[in-house]
């Protein structure tokens, strides 16, 4: 009962919860929504019509876009892994996509899909795979 009384007093006082607000990304360090492939129809279009490349831990598909900015989608299937490992892999791939892929893409939509071995890979191995994909995407962009 004591706990409920304390909660009631806190609620009555109008104080905010003890949770800290989320920290916004610094300027230049965000992954803007305009640069993400999020709609299922867009993902499916890249999956169907895009050119494909495989690395040790990732599969990439790229398709031309009519938009002036590049877009990247990251797909990490479950592969019977725990959610913590899946979320870690998604965060790593999104960060690598933001830093390494977006500057190299031009007017391309790129879909990056993790293979089962990506869960066991190091950040350096993922970086190497993403850099290979960036070089491949740059060659696609410059091809006539």
C-alpha cells in the first residue's frame, strides 16, 4: 500500500516520470527518413528489379531511382537468433549504411540483407562487406 500512496502523490504533483528524454542526433549524424527504404512496395520493387551482389555476410540489391537522393533499406531476418543480437546487427548495418553507402550511391535505391553468418561476424568484417557493396554501387552508378 505504501508504494501505491507514493505513486499517487507523484502523479498528483504533476512531476514527469524519472525516465530521461531521448537525446536527438547531432547535426549531420542522422539517418533521415528521406534516405530510408521503408515502404513494402519500394522494398519489393528493389527486390524484384534490382541487380544483385553477394558478399560473405550480406546480400545487396540495387535499382535505379527517380528520386534525387539515394535510399537504403536494411533487412535482418531472425534466423533463430535472439532479439538482442538481431537489434545489434541492425544498428551496425544502419550505421555503416549511413556512413559508407549513402555518399557512394547517387540516385540508387539499395537493399542490404543480412545472411545467417552476419550474426557471427565482427564489425570490421561487416565494414569490409559494406565497402565492397559501396564500390559495386559506385560502379553501377557510373555505368552508362
